[in-house]
C-alpha cells in the first residue's frame, strides 16, 4: 500500500511537471493580437522563446509606435502565467500580466500610466525574438580618450569620450558633456564598423557618430540629439 | 529599384498572379509602410516609417537584418552591386551592405521637408503655412553607372558616387522633389513641386529641357509632380497633381499628348508596357489604360477609393494598391478585377472610415476644413491599412506594404 501511495505521488509529480513543461513550452512562439484600449486598439506582437539554458527571452512589435523588436523587461513564465514589461524610446512604459488559456490564447491585463486594458493574443508561429544590438570591440586606433567641442544655442560644450574594450562584452564608453553643467551620459552601445564609430545613449536619445581618419588621427562626425546634428571633431586627449 | 528598372517601366517578369490563394506570410514593422518592396536574389528589401530599412527572406518572411536610420524610410530602396541605397526623412541617403546591413557610407542632403503652402488645399487657417499630409513618399534612388540619383525635399536632384558616397553634382529646382528620377539614354528625368518637369544630363547635371505643368496659386492643390516618370521608346510619361498624365518627347520635352483626369491628382506613377500606359487617380479613383502613342482611352474602370500606388504589370495582370486597404489584381486588357485582398484593419473598418461598399466615408474621415482635422484624417486613413506601396511581383508571389505596418506576401 505504501509503495502504491508513493507510486501515485510520483506519478502525480511527474504529471504536474509535465503539465508545467507543456505550459512553459506553449509560451514559446509569436503571439499576435491587440490591447483593447477604449477607442484605440493597439496591435501587439510578442515573441517569446526559451534559451538553451532555460532562461526566457522576448521582444515586442507595436505598429504605429516605431517599436520593432524591442526587448521586453522582467519577463517571467511560470506555468501558464506570463508577465513582462515594455519600455519604449518614446516613454511608453507598460506592464503585461497574462494567462495562457486552454484555448491557446494568451490574455490578461495591460497596465500603463495608471490605466488598465485587456489584451488578447493568439499564437501565430514560432518565435522570432530580436536580440538587441551588442557593442563591438574597437580597434587600437579608437581605444582611449578623445576630446572635442561643439556649440549649441550660442554656448560651447566640451565633450570627453573614453572608449575601452571589455573582452567578449565589446567596448564601453564614458561620454561626458560639459556646458553650464556637467552631464555624464549613460552609454548603451558602442560599435565600430570599419572606420565608423557610433556611440548611443538610448535614454537621452543622444548619439555620436564619426569616422576615424588615420591620416589626421581625428574622428570627424556629428553629435546627434533627435533631429539635431552638430559637427563634432574628436582629437585624442593628450 | 523602384518600378523595377532605371527607366521605371513598371514591368515585372515571372508567373502571373492571376488568382489569390493565401497569405504566404506577413512581416510586422513598427509603423506604416509606404515604401515599395524590391527583390534581389532571395531577399526582399524595403523601408518602413518606423525609420528602419529591412532585409527579409522572400520565402520565409524572416528578418535577415534591419538598419535604423533617424527618420521614416518612405522611399523604395535600390540594390546594385551588393549595396542597398535608400533615403530617409532624416535627410540622408544610406548605402548599406546588402548581405549584412553594415554601413558603407551616408550622404547628407540639405535636409528633408514636405511640400508646404499657405491655405494648402483650402485648409484653414488661410494664412497658415501648412505641410502637405498627402506628400507621402520620399524620392527613391536610381542607380546607373556607379552613380546614385535621387531627389530631396531641399529642392535638389543629387548625383552621388555609388562607391564613395561623394557628391558628383546637384541640380537645384524651385521646390520639393519627392518624385523618383528615371534614367534613359544618358538623361535623368524627374518632376518637382515647383510645377516643372526636368531632363538633365546624367554625366554633369546640365539642364537639357524643362516642361511646365499646371499652376494653382490659390490653394496649391493642382500643382506639382508627385508621380515618378516612366521613359519608354523615347517618350516620358508622368502623372501630375494638375490632374494630367503627360507624354513628353524624351529628347526635347515637347508635349505629345495629355490625358486629363477631371481635377484629380495623378500621384500614381504610370507603367508603360506593350504600347499601353497604365495609371490610376486619386479623388476620382479611376484605373485607366491609354494608348501610349496617342493617349486615346482604352480602359476606364471606376475603383472604390483613392489610389497613390503605382501599377505593376506582370504578363496580362496588373497589380495596384488602393488606399482603402486593398491590393487589387486586374486584367491588363479589360481592366476587370481578377481578385483583391483586403487587409484585416480594412475589414474591421474601425470608426467607419469606409462606407459599407469600401469607399471613403468622407464626413467621418474629414469632418472639418481645419488643417489639424485633415492631418488627423490621413492618420485615420492609415488606421484602415491604406496601401500606398507599389506591389512587387516575383516568382508568382505578390509583395506589398500597408499602412497597418505589415509587409504582405500573397500567393
């Protein structure tokens, strides 16, 4: 009898874990549907996938909001419960909490700016999660500290950019602008393609893009903020 | 490239899509698509108003790469010698590696802008300069003999070295150039919003001739070349906002004939195939076929809504997009509808933007004459998935973009 109870318990555990596995598997895919904001339905496409080590990853597409392949934050898949957050470049911050139902829909609550609306998504195919761009390593000619100056609204701004390689993580940069006050920009991405260097600060919408000239030893480019582009030549700091 | 070849014939090869079977795939982007897809090998290239240039596998619809510009990519890319060229509302021409999307170079113009005028289209307030919400497209580049030619909102037609990105020459007109230049026999042909159509020497940018279209000093509605020309058999064919389609001698600019469309813009770029000119109109919503030599009417079909999209001719089938969110296939001889495909947003018809028979529901689309209302109206139009994009037919598949943000592949 004891053996039978143990056997039943083991079977139950196996069944339960199988159910969990199926549910977690079922979260993987491309989900398409909408958020039913009153008088403004929002088309929403979510890609969710599990990596080899079992971690979940995801990205979203929101047509009309310039959101394509944006990585989701705080993604959690527990059985049939799925939750994640969206933060876009234009300040849309939302939290989605949903449940995968027996009919295969992923539905739940979309919360944004204190409002809530129902979302309903259906699986339409395998996941197409977009991985965010990663920083590349930079060449020796680019690595190091650079200084330059630009003028905005009649005021000079001094720029210091220090680029360092971090092994397999690619390069990182310190990006400091000194005007009437000193601003250290949070840098998200540093990339070098040939002689072209780009440094992006997503949160501020500021970027620097310039080409290294091996003859002059300068990086000639532009300081960019939204639609504003200001020429900025960087010279190696002495 | 836009319209399939440098002279913009609008002719495509491959099996005719005489029947619609199913949606093969659809690819979502972050904003409306007015760009037209082009194919090179097994890859589809197009732009989106979400500021990205995309490379997508033609078979699976999976993204190969995307490249972020800083403005809407409302132009159609050109692909030549392993390089993708496209213009963006950030005022730049981009040259990218076609396999990887890596930057080759960028060329900065003097800056983009839409056509604008005081009291435009009769909108209120009368003394306010209003940007034209119907100036939808950017000029799409044409690549010939290692040179990229394109127009810009700064009024210039640019010739840029295709390898280095260095300026070769520029030609200044009096207003926005958002039509796409065509190339034929050493000349570049294009229209401007200054009401003139130009032919310039492709080698040095010297003007050969210009042709004056209509003027509209009162409300600036019936003026400007938004349509892109086709050059076939020594004749230039172009639509104009002055409601005409013109046939001009390619060597001299002399008018051969004009076809009037009763106060309706012709923003659609004509296709010219086997002695026939195929085009469509905006407000009068006509699909027309005229004789290329004489301009004589061959077919006049009443469509349901405005058409900005340019026809693609594949054998005996003509494909064209309609702003009510529909892609149509018509018979090239009779103009009869063979099949159509309505995007989901159009079917939903939220806010009753369309009537029950798929025409624009004008009182609900543009409820007043304020400029804000008109701009909001165009946004509402986008909400039903308007098809501004010109279809591409390749290997029996039809590709097109919609204002719902999706690129569709139909088979």
